[in-house]
C-alpha cells in the first residue's frame, strides 16, 4: 500500500470551515514531504517537525489543531512526546490537541502503548493518503466541530496582555520586548494568576531538560521581565514569595 495515491480522488472539503493547523512529526523526509503536500492541497495549514524535541517546541510555541506523530523519532520518541503533551494539558488546563500516531509496528502491544499514553488514533505504515485524510477529518470533527482547536491566543491580567500567536506583549498599550525565555516565563505566570509557582516548577516548565544543577538564571530572567514591565514606573506584578517562588498578583 502506498503512502500517497496521487490519482485517488479526495472528498471535497468545505472551504468555509476554519483552516486547521496541523503539525506533522516525521523524521523521514520522503514521508513528511508527501503528507505535507497532500494536506496542503486539502486546504490545511501544515508544519513539519523532524524529531521529538522540535515537535515539543512547536506544540509549545505554535499550538496546532491536530498532531500527526510518528512513533519512532530521534531524541524524543512519539510515546514520550504524547506523554509530555498530555501532562502539560492537564496541569495548565489547556484544550486537548488530537494526536494521530503513525507507526511501522503493527503489533497490538505497540498500538495499545500509544493509546494508553493519550494518542487518539493510530495508523500503521505503509498507509493510503485517503485513509490518513479521513482520520484527520474525523478527529477534528470529534473534538470541536467547525472551530479551531488552538489554545486561547490572548492572555490578560490587569493592564498586561500577552498574545500567544504573535508572541507580543503590551502593558497599558505599551509594547514590551522580551526574549523567548522571558516570554515563555511570563506566559506561564499569566496562565496561573494569583497562584504561587515554586522555583522548581518554573525551571522545569520553562527550561526543562536544558537546565542542570543550581543556578541563579531564574532570578536573572525574573529581574529582566520585571524591569521590562515596570520601565515606566508601573506597579510590580510579579511578586517574590520568600523561600517558595513567585506569584503574579498586584502589589
């Protein structure tokens, strides 16, 4: 069975539907290229990640409506990617992104493993593109018919606004320039206003496996964010909770 049958007709897609953003995670360029082109012809917005690490970064920074995820990936495999995504969704109270897992393994145990960590469906390689397309459409309909599955784009707290899609921040209408790490840290606070976040939690969520050992990097970044937010003598929003961590709340 071929990956894509270019001669097979596809059911017409309703062009009035919102354009869904799909993330294809596949380390084999011949497969990811075919799948990407086929889905783009169907009117979807498609991004490709070639390994698990890039997939996690894409899901974090540019939330997709659906993820097509290969099981066997370099760096972080599909099982671990799914496990981490579901853990963050549960902790951050984010909408569940549908995950369609692709695998060259057709044993029941392998399929069960993917479903148990949170995959919504699976497809065994080699597969026909029309079957892939049908499963994509079914998952999108199942989650929220006719609407985008992306996480909320705009986070607000008092006079502070953070736009996840454009990665911009304003306070009282004033644009604020932040580095990527500073932006991710502030977004985490805005998702948990008035909740004390421990130092360990902040380091794990923002730095993850890039952080090793003791460091004052969190304090440095917190200081930079505060200076950016308070540059026109505006009240402090990120408060220190001594011996525990930090919290986003008015002074």
